[in-house]
């Protein structure tokens, strides 16, 4: 078996990979005055979401969520997806969420604007 030798090229590649991984998973602080972007994804067994904002022109994550569904939730999700896909014109739509700080205590209040 060949022995591993750490070359300068290998070290540079490792450092570049480490930098990309650290930057990709670090959360940014939310900016209340900026709009949020919600990206979601789901499979037959799990679902997840990333809440992000454009900060200095770059989309940065501010929150992550993921969860594995139990067997009952998987059955319900399968039926909901088949119903949703067979019900035009509601099979595609865009929703924009705006978060404002206009409550008495300054906590964010969601406002939904649908572009259906």
C-alpha cells in the first residue's frame, strides 16, 4: 500500500475545500428591513427548507429546517401531492413573504402576498 504524502498542491486543495464548506454552512444574521427568500424541497420520506436573504448582493442562509416524516405523514403527503398535481390551475404558484417589525413589541409579523 502506498504511503500518503501531503504535497503543497494537496494542502491547497484541502484548504480551499475547507473554506468552501465553512462558508456554505454558516448562517448570516437576518436583516429585518430586507425581504426573505424561502426555498423548500421534499421527497417521499423527508422535507426541508432554507430561509435566506440577499446580503451585499449574495444570497446567504439565515435558517435551515429539515425533518424525516413518519409513516402516517408519508401517506398523507403522497395523497396531497397527487391531489395538488391533478388540480389545475393550482399546480403552480408563487408566494412572496414579507417580514416587518410593526408590532407593539417589535417582533416580526409575516405578511403574505400571493402572485397566483
